[in-house]
C-alpha cells in the first residue's frame, strides 16, 4: 500500500460522487466528466493493487491477508460494476447508482488502509 | 391465456414485454436500479463478512454468526428476485424483503438486549448501526417499491 495512492483513490471516488450528485440533481444521466474521472480512478486503483500484491510477495503483509485481498478485489471491481449497471439507465437514477458506488469505494479504501495497518489521518 | 409468470423469461436487459400496461422489468427501472445496486452491495458485504466470521471465529458466537450468514443469504435472494422479471419473482422478492425487515428488527433488538451474544458487529446489529442504519431503511424502501411495481393480475388489470 502506498499512502498517497490510497488518498488519490479516495479523492477520485469523492470527485466522481460529487459529479454524479450534480448530475442527479439536474436529472441528467452521468456526465462524461464522471466517466473520465472514474476511468482515471480505476487506473490508480490498478496501480495500487499491483503495488500491494508485489509488496506482500516481499514479505510486507497485512494483519489479515484474507480480509485484505477480499477488500482489494471489491475495490478493483466496484467502479466497473457500478458503471455497467448504471449504463442502462440514462437519467438521474443512473447518476444515483454511480453516486452510491463511488461512496462505497471511498469507504472500502479507508477500510483497506486500516487492514493494512496504515494510520488513517 | 397462460399465466405469464409461468413462462420462463430469458434473462436479458432488453426484455420489455407489456403486462397489464406495466413493463415486465419495471422492478429494475428507475429507482429500482438504485435499490438493486444497494441490495447487491449488501448481499456481497454481508455474505463475505459472515463467511469470514464463520471460518475464523465460529465458536465465539455461533448464533450471531449464523444469523449473519442468514442475513447474507436473505440479501442475495432479495437482489436476485428484484432483478428477475415476472410475478413469481415479485412474490419471492416480497417474501425476502419482509424477512429482511423482521430480521433487522429482531436482531437489532436482541443485540441491544444481550450484548454478550453479539461480541462482533453483524450487518443487522443495533439496527445496522455499523452500516449507517441503511439495513433498517432498505427493507422499508424495498417494500414500498415492490408495492408500486406490483405486477397486474390477469383478472384485475386495474391493480
């Protein structure tokens, strides 16, 4: 785990959430901006996941590796799953799905840091 | 005319047959799509948590962890039933969401009365406090949504 990457993921998730909230209030489908932000966030997530896997091979392990990898899989999959599910609803409800999914992502990353043993500021 | 619910419907996103003036897949449209996203999240969170609790610390609080697993299964069933089309799945959804409401009320009350029996938070402990009380609100929203999307019965199209 790299602290600033985790922070970047949380910021990305909150930006996506904010944009989705604005779209939902305007009764619009998720704006392209939310999609681009989500893709960028997902790239950071993949980098973070790769770093976590490499460092656990080097012996730097979480207290409960099973739980850590469970959360890691959830973090990697949640944005793609959310976007796919929201895509069929091109209106404010699609935006609400993305709002919910990105907030869950932020919570998951905070939990992931706790499990790894990083003090969350 | 055969019962439309008895005809197996292929599971696809473009299924939009009309039944009594209401789309067959009304349950997963609009607010339903948001509801299903929340249900799917809880299905995953609750089953994963229960699987972990049962596999590592079953002997500490067997009843609480079995209830946790039961909650997970109820969420999985509710999610599936909300996604599927047809009257039979509507009934299953109503049953699952009702069980969920009873479950969160009973487990929530028990976890307050007997803290020793629930040493570790489960998804329904203290009415879902660990999950922002969403577990308490979710079944109420679910039942309201299911009432709104109730499939028409062939004999009373006004329903």
